[in-house]
């Protein structure tokens, strides 16, 4: 993955604010326990839902069942935004990852992703790779896996004179 071009948007930033470095933005993405994914329904209406995701090989990965609304949406429009951060006005950094979701079916990559899910949540999320999807070892069904390679990542730093709108462009 290439290192993005990082720039501050002065229109939405305090005069003395510094851009959020890519390394800090990536730390937040890797550590986030929850993301909100935004997709678009066939009728043009938005669909937003929470999910867990892992960062691996320069992409943010998420899972979804074959009958879920986001799969239907992705079939018509693969562009998504994944959002994470905190629910506070005066501190923290909120992050938005924008990109194109593509399904991951390669067995070796799915095995690595299953390991990443287990490691990130200390075994709370258990998946096995098989036939191009994740399977739940307890028999709970299958989940498709999608990768989002960022096109643009926004970081919104907040609080104490550091309000800053940073863009990371790939």
C-alpha cells in the first residue's frame, strides 16, 4: 500500500491545528472495535449499520451474510464509507474510510483474515475459511468477506484548539 498524501483542510480546522498523521489515523483504524458502514440501496436511499472490521494488507475488511441489506446494496453500488471514532465533541479523532468494496474469496487470504479477527478480539470472533467464505465453527452459517482499499480517509481531530479536518488521499 502506498503512503497517502496528507493535507489539512483549513476551512474546517483551527488556525494552528496540525494535520493528523497517517500513522495516527491508521492506529485508530486498527484499534477500532466498531465501524458504521454506509451503503446505498437500489432506490438511492442510504443504509447504515454497525459492524466489526479488521485492517490487513492495506485494506479494511468486513463480513456480511448473503441475505443482508448491505450485500444487496453492494451488488448495485460497491462504493462505501466506513466510519469510526468516539461520541464526544471535545476530544478524540473520528475517521471515515471511503472506497470500493470487493469480495474476498482467496482461501489463503481468508485464512489470514480469520486469524486477524481472532487476534483482534481475543478469540471472541471465530471464523473458518472454506469455499470462498467464512464459516462459523458453531454452525451459525456463512459470511462473505469484503475488502475496502481506501481511496480517501478523513480524520476529524477534536478539542482544545486542535479541531482539524485531515484528508489522506491514495
